[in-house]
């Protein structure tokens, strides 16, 4: 038995007693007065929260509470603290392969969002004492809905998730195993948070660190002992600089002082990856690391943390050699730097027509007017186009055998990508393909192997898709823009697959506002969104900046937020004034940074006349 794992309550003989709660030994009342006087809802909520906190007093339940305990015995008997940290809305427990989520407050909504589970499948979901449920599994979280009419108990709705494998491995801090030559990334989602700290699953970082007593804990398992250097990816605003933090493990302690981080996102979203002085000696076996604040600065918030990198000292020569390989193989970005601006289109199965119901995706692919679309781009003066090959759902507008092998009927017979590449090439416009590896698509993720501890099969499938497309299109495709900032990818292998058929292709792995995830890329993804913010003039793409060595690039959207997915709605009006957009493009071009402008298009490939007019104004001013 794992000595670090909390033990379940000894329920063996409880149900034989006349006083279930007294035998349970849980806190129900914290003062004078009888349990019978307390409302059932408050009593049950106190009971569940006491079970989570492992508190102990002696009081007897009311008949209502005793009846509730009898009905929900499965979710409170012999259970352990669950993998999802407690919130005001819910608490979680587990036993065997089942997770019991006690939803205490729906806050007037039907939806429930839980932290992600990315290395095993959720096999089934249902209500305890109720009907089956459909819960979606994605890298950013687990979500589903339970209408009020379906809830057998409004006081405590218990959602049961049946999961592959040992659920105990999911309870934070999750153990991260590594080989002696492997860099270890301790991510926010794997940490155990003490105090008021919270994990924000959307941007994937730890925030809300306001108290010096709060702690962050990680657990590492190593096959052999070794020395490790440390790098921390964090954000620190101007007024949080000067706090003193300390990493401890066993008798070792490493302290560092926070410094303001810089970038274009601003304030608490300027993330940098910084090395810490000193080394940690980690033994073979399991080790706990704890981060705490020794001294707080003047700011209310101490720090925001994305992840901690542990770099084995003995692996540094191999890491340096890999970086040399990446730098030597980078494509020449001269054409891209001088391109000034291009356009991006999220044309996907979710794209809607101006009015009425959307066509099935492959019908829309068949009917897409490539000539008219290419003419619109040419008229706008774009030097290149970033067009979606797959986004969200793993549906490709081309007959790609590697996709069909994993999940049949997910491609189309018309090669829209090839037709578009040809039409653009005739006009001297280059094509870059956008690709998302589909981890938000549950069927694709399940079939391709994403929900496994060892994701080799998943990346084998992705590499096969990229290589097939690269060889198919050759020099008709000038680059790739890979979405999703998942940091644990075999980047060198994917890089080689992306260059198949054309070594001169430019490659970007989008890291959003976070530091680059790999050296195996040519240019910065640059996702900024709907704001005209400028990256720092110095220190961002050069020296030891977050995107050092990469060609600069900025990506914004002009009207719709990436994709026009609203049914029976027009594309939104332009977000910016013409003169502001033109000034922005000119400023970045003067630094050798091209700007990609994403615009919404309807399912037939047409755009908003207002946005088209704005692009014509940009062309007149820039070209």
C-alpha cells in the first residue's frame, strides 16, 4: 500500500449500527442544538464537506439525513478523496474505478465543468440512483449537463464517472515519472494546491496566490538518482517583483527572487521561462517538491505559474545538440518577413451560411468556389493565406488516407486544399495550412490513442497525416501553423513530418502568450486575437526572450472571433478603424514582422463586404 495515499474510512460495520453518523465519526454540527433542528440541506452539505475534510465529532443524524445516507451509501461508504479539488460547487471522492462528484450547488445552471483527465478514458457517466449521462472529455476539461428534471436529489446531485485504471493515480499531486535523461515538466494540472490557490484550466496556469502560507506541491518518480537544474515559467506584474520563493524537497531548499516579466499580453499574462540558480539532487523513487512564498512583495498576487521544468544535468549535452539540429535545419523566412500581411480563414464543419441550415461538410467542400475565393484574397493584397485543414473536429477537406485509417468517413473526395493551393499559386499567393491535432474531438482522440498514458500511437497517427499531406502538396504548401499549446509533443519528429515534400516549409507551433515550447519551428505563432497590441521592440524574439530565434509574426482577427459559427447571423462588423489597423500593420512591418488577419467567412466562402472594404483600404496604404 502506498504510505502517502490517504486511507478510506472504516465503514465495514457501520451499517449494522443504529446510529450511522455517530459510527461514521463525521462532523455534522459545530455547536449546541440538536441535529433534528437543522435543515436537511445544510446537514447533508455539512456531512459531505466533513467527509472531504476528514473531520470527526459525535452527533446523530436526523431521520431525513439517515435516509439520505442509506440511499447514497455507495458514494459515501469506504471512499477516498477524489481527483477533482473541492470547490464551492462540488466535491469528489472515489472508490475503485468510480469517481463520485457531489454537486452541492448548480448556481441556477445545468452545466458541470470538471478538470481534465487526459491519460485514460471515461467509460461511462450516470447519476447515482438516476439515468445515464453524456459527459464530454477534452484536454481543457470534462463537461456535461444535468437538467433539473433529471436530478434525483437537488440537495446533493451525485454524478458517477467510471474511469479506466486506478483513479488513485489521478489524485493530486499526480506522480510524474521520468527517465534519467528526460526533461520533466511539472504542470499546473498535476499540482496539489494548498490554501486559496486555484488552477485555471482554460489558460492552464495557477493563479489566485495571495497568501504567503499557500503552497504548491508536485510529486516525481525517478528510476535513478540525478542532479537537476530548474526553470520556472511564470508571470509577474510590475508590482509583484521582489517576492522571495522557495522550493524544498527533503533537506534541500532553493530560493529565488521574482522579477517582472515582459511581453505583449500585459500585466499578469506576460509569461517567461526563467532559470533558477542552484541544483536539486533527486533520489531514485518518489520525491515530493513544495513551492512556498518566504517573502511577499507589495502586490496582492504573488505569482502566476504555468509549470516547473526539471532539466537533468547529464542530459544537457543532448539538449544542446538537439537545439543545434533545429537551428541548422530552419527554413529561410525571408519571403515571410517581407510579406507584410496575409489572411487567415477558419473554414470548418462548424462554419455557418448567412441564412438557413448548413450543408453537410463534404457537400460544402464540393460546392466551394475556389476561383471566387482566390480572387477575393488577391483583391485584398494578401501575400499568403493560412487555411484550415482541420480545426476542432478532425474533418479534412481532402482525401487523406492516414485519417481514414484511424477514423473512417472523416475526409472528403474533393481535394479542396489542392485546388486552393493551385488557384492561389496562379496569383502568386502562398498557402500555409492550419492544423489542429483534434484532441477536442472525442471520437478522434479515442481512436487515435490520445487518452492513453503512452501517447506514442497518437503522435504516430499525427505524423502519418502530416507526412502524407506534405508529400501530396509538395512546394504548393509553403508552411504549417499548428494549433494547441500542448507542451509534451515529440516536436522533432512532427517537424520532420511537416517538412515532408518541401524542406523549405515554415513551421510554427502555437504557444499563444506562453514561451515557445520547442526549438523545432521557424516562426512564432503570434496568436493575439482581437486587440492591436505590439510585442516588445527588444528582448522578445532575440537574446533569451520567450520566442528567441524565431521569425516574428502576429495573428489577429478583424471581425468574427476566428470562425463564423453563429447560425442565421451576419459576420460581425470590423473591430478596428481603418487608420488604426493600417498604423498597426505598418509599425510591425517596420520591424520585419508580418501580420495575419483572420476574417470570418460564410459556408460558401464569401466574406462581409465591410471587412472586404477594410482590407482594400489596407492594400491601398500598405502595397
